[in-house]
């Protein structure tokens, strides 16, 4: 059952990867990267259950965190051209 | 320095720690209490321990609001799935007025709009929100301003 | 009996989550512009994630793992609208014109 | 970034992220984690705050002087725990002599060394961000 969910998550990962590659605008790519992040967060915790080691969930919390902060950083870089104040 | 907000934030963080930890020895739990105190101290030092950080007056009505919001999210998810699969999207852009007074109320309203798929807040200026909707029905839902009334009700507290 | 029904509910919940995630990714490819695609991404973040997390909660039984799964759910629910809004806001500010009609005065 | 939603939500998220980092720090010997990851998570909270508000606002919470002091303190703690073992007649960085029993000594030693690593990593990340944040990537300001 967990394996089936993992396979479905990989299929949707590949589908979103298509959007990430064809892109058009930068915002499409950022959006697709953020969605891939969410998929990976889910995949890490499902994989933890599949392997019988649910302490993998800590890692997926960290991944969700880094996904959010990374998206904010990329958006700020496109907005201002720098991460600081200038 | 020690007021209702700092105590509420401390209790919230302590609950978070105890739920995460799972090892209730004296050493680890006392380290947890020190960590929570450090976090509260950082907010006081950075001078941002205000109603936006921890809106305590939201709490009495928060559970009822969350249940209502989850119901809305579920309904609009099904509608969005139908729209995507049946290729019947006709996006539109419009602006609505928000009746909330405070920043935290406005942010809750804007986040609730974005959290229900089918509608996205694109810009905020004072109390006018610009909203992008996937179809006309979603737009009508936002213009009918049921969510606005719910958030204003949440904001009033007890 | 109870065990079996919990298993069945958890499988239904996984199927629902997978359905919403696949629909969201199809929408992410098929919809015409950035602003519409944000709705599809929001669907992955809300319905997809919460159904799969619900399925895992039912599988794990009641323990501290449940609390951590709930934290992931709350965190995703908290950050998904922020990134969605900021992306839309930036695209709008940089002059991406949305497809479709605009009603009344916009900002 | 001048965005109301981002500002309010960063204020809300700041303390839980730091607390999660400290959780990873102190539970390093029970599950995945440890000093290095914890330091990066805590630093990520500061970096998020500095990006959304401004570097100056972040310097109110973590002044550069305190930052350098903590950076050095972490490395000092690591070395100091090692040298205690050396003084008490064991090899460098052996934890057995720190507590009354061997087990307790191991626990305290690992906790202290990991704390030193976390402190150093966190403050190195923050000071790197302070140094390079205002670097302009060849793009003009357009607002």
C-alpha cells in the first residue's frame, strides 16, 4: 500500500517536472519547485512508514521548513536582486 | 515583560516541545523549559511580541472557525478538481473590501482566501484585496463575503 | 473488526490524497497561466497533503508520531498560502497579465 | 520584502522554528539529527527574519558582537570537553570520565560536544549571511 502511494507520488513528481522544464515564466518554475517540495515532504514520511522507521518524520519537517525558506529566498532574489536591504 | 502574551507564547511552545519530545527525563525536560524561555526572550529582545505574533483574543472562537474552514476547503477542492478535469475554467480578477480592523485579521482573511483552492489573493492595499478566481462561481463565493463575515466574527473574540 | 475498518478508511484516504495530487499536477500542466496554476498547486498542498497525512495517522495508531504528523500538516497549511500569495503578488507586481476578464477596478 | 502577509507570518513562525531546532539539538542521540542540523535550522529562522524584515532588524536580536562571541564559545566548548578527558588521564574527547558512571558520562559528554558544534554552526551561518546579504547579483533595483 505504501509502495503504491510512493509510485503515485513519483508519477506526479514527473508530471510537475514537465512544468518545471517548459516553464514559460520564472513564476511557473518557482511554483512547480514549491509543489515538488511538498510532494517530497509527503514522500519522505510515506517512505519512513514503508521502511518501518517512522522517525523519518523529523527529516520531513526539516524539508518542509527548508522548502518554505528557500522559496521565500528565491522570490526575494527575483524581487530585489539581493537578499539584504539595498 | 511578563504579561498575558508572553505567558501564552511560553505555554504554547512548551506544549509543542512536550508533544515533540517523547523523552520525559529531568535533564531533557529542563532543557526544553530553558529553550522555551530563550525563544520568548528572543521575541522580547526583537521587540515583536505583540498581537500579530500571538493573537490571544482569537483563541475562544478558533476551533469553530477551523472546522468551518476545513469544510470550505474540502468543498472547493472537489469543485476545483472538477474544473481541472472538465476543462471549464474561465479565470477572472476582481477586488473586494475587507471589513477587518487589525493586521492579523486581514492576514487571516487573505490566507483563508488563498487556502481555499480556486481563489488567490494577489494584492493587498489597506483594506482592499485583489482576488484571482478560477471560475465565476468561486468569484461569487468571495463576493458573497461569507468568509469575510466569519473572519470578522473570529476577530471580535469574546 | 475495528482494526479492519481503520485499515479500510486509511486506504480510502490514501486513494483520495493520490487522486487530488495527480489532479493537481495535471492542472499544473494544463491550466493556461501562472495565476490559474496557483489554484492547482494549492490543491496539492491542501487536499492532497492532508488526506495522505490522515491516512498515515490512521496507520500509525495513537502515539507521538501522530503529533508530529499533525505538525507537518499544520506547517504545510500555514506556509502554502504564503508562498502562493507571494508568488502571485510578485508576478502581478512585475506585470504578468492574467488571462480572462477583469471585473471592476483592480489595484 | 514589503508584504503584509509575509511579515505577520514570519513573526508567528519565528519561535516555533527556533524551538524545533533546539529539539533536534537535544534529541540528537535518540533519532536523526545532531548539532550540525540543529545549528542550520536555528540559523534558518534568523535568516528568514533578516530576509523578510531587514538585516538591521535581525542585528537587534543577534548583534554581530554576540554572534562572534558565541561562534568562538562553541569551538571553545568542543575543545574544552576534549581537554577535560585529557587532564583526567584518558585520551582526547573521551567522555567516560565526565559523569559518575560510564553511561552518564557518555550522555553528558555527547550533549556538551553537540551543543558546541550547534552553537558554532548556527553562528557561522548567521555571520556568513551578514557578510554576503547585501551582495548585489548584477541586477538593478526596479522599484
